[in-house]
C-alpha cells in the first residue's frame, strides 16, 4: 500500500474516531481535573475498545488512531498514548504472569500505567540514568529518582529502568538488536544514540513496579499545559526476578524498541493538532471580514494558510512512511522514526502558532481551542527524545 494513500476502510475509521473524540470523549475530558489522571476518560476509552487497539494495531493504525483522536480531543489522545507507552514493555517482554495481571486492567481503563525512564540528569540522554538496582538477596533494592514521568504519581504500576551493573549485557543498537561493543572492529557505525550513550546502555534493566511497593513515593509537577506529570522517589524499593521485564541487563533495548514504535505516533499526535489548527484557520479566514472582504482574499493570509497546509501534509506523509517502515521491518526504522517525530512536531508548532496569529487576540483567550493547542503543542518537541536528539539520530544514520 502506498504510504500516501489510505484505503476507504481506514478513512472511514478515522472519521469515526474524530466524531467519537468530539461527541463522547471531549465532554469527559472537560469534566476532568487539570493536571490529574482522568479515570472516567480512561474507562470510556476502554469501553470503546480503543485502549486494546493500542496493543493489537500495526504502527500505521496506531498513528491513525492518535492523529484522529488528537483532532477532536487532545486529552483523550494523550491518555490513550500514555497507557500504551507505559504498558508496551509488558507486551514486549513481560512474562505470562505479568501480562495476565496487568493487560486486561489496562485495556479496560481500570489500571493506569507509566513509563519511568527520565531522571533529573538523564532526560534525552536516557542511557545516563543513575537509578540504582542494588543486589539484595534474591532480588534488588531500587534507589534513586525519576522525573517528568507522565501519570506519576497516580499510576497503578510503573515500568522502571534501573542500572543493575556495568557491562551486564551487550550494547544495544537503535532498533533494539544486540550489537558488538562500539570499541570493537566489527561494531556497526549506524546507531540511534551517541557512543557514550551506547556504552551507558549496558547494565540497564527494566522492572515492573506496582505503585504500592514500600519506599515508592511521588509528587505532581505543575506544567505549562496541565498534564498528569510527576516525580518519583525510590527509597530501597524491593523488586525480585519476578518483576524483571525481559532479561537482566537488557532493559535499554526494551526502552529503545518501545520508543521506536511510539516516536512516529508522537508525530501523528502533532499532525492531529496541526490539522485541528489548520481547520480552525480555514474557517476563520473564510468568514472573518476585514479591509473590505474576507481575510482569505488577502494574498498574505492565503499564502500563509497554503504554507500551513503543505507542512501539515508533509508531516503526515513522513509519519505514515515511518509507521509503514516499522510494520515491514525495514532497516532504517530509527532514522525514519526520528525524521517523523522531528518534522511533525516542529511543523505542528509552526501551524498552531500561525493559526493563532491569523485569529488575533481572540485565540489568546483562556478556553479558546487554539489557546489550548498553543500550550499543548510545545511539549512533543521535547518528550520521547527532543528535536536535537532526533537530528543527532538522523545524522548518525546518514553517516553510518
């Protein structure tokens, strides 16, 4: 299937999702408390079967889902995406017992998941994490801090990445496959992370940590756009081999495989916001009268809208191409994922800002749809790998 063409069934599904977002999900989002987990919204996403679709869909279908929901209700899109991000490591590497315990609850919207990778000194440089997993009999004690963790501290379980020891596993490549040591003659030169990060990825283990474990506490962080984001403090939190996701020392592979899937869909989220802003700009400039006629008759305005539409469509195509590359197992997934996230999030920032400019002061009023999008669109350029990190990934893939 050409990446630029959706079949009629996919197009109809996207239209249905946009309608559901506006009709059933947005009212629930509006009744939620800003900056807190909206459990009624999650329950409705579960009833609609959308949470389960996150784990059964192809990468392209996941992008269509996120893009369509974002056009109608960004809160619903974000709630759904965070469930996917926090739970996908369980789907990817969890034991049968771990999956049986948590997946039905997540898919029903009854359990809230969180992906606990970032730390105060290890955000985009994820391999620099310092949270320690200290041996303790048959298990470990987790000690350290996580920060900017979505759904913290209200999640019911966390996928926590901790350092179990240096050199505990082979270095992990950008797509999650084992690689030789970067210092060896046979090491490949194409990686999604800098050399230091590749070395730092050794000895990282992923753990599934229920929120009720002793020693695990957290606090909310106030953000520019209210979201459930917080910090976690782990004070000798006990974990055992039954809590390990995958293999000891190979957690960084789990993290990078998860991000390679979700990075294009972050781009899809951005495309959805850009399309919503573009639609608002088209309606406004076609009906708003100034200087003797509708704004659309001013060449400066029409050209601005044309540029917005072009960037939105270009972003959409990059996202779809990256998703199709993931679905077909293409070797250039890291580069395509990085390009999709980079361009789509930057394009969305441009389109939303331009839409605000075309609307004038009314778009800056609290409660205006564009005021909401203006705050929402900023964060995706940072999380799951900042724009600068995506450029580094792309450049290394090109020169590799």
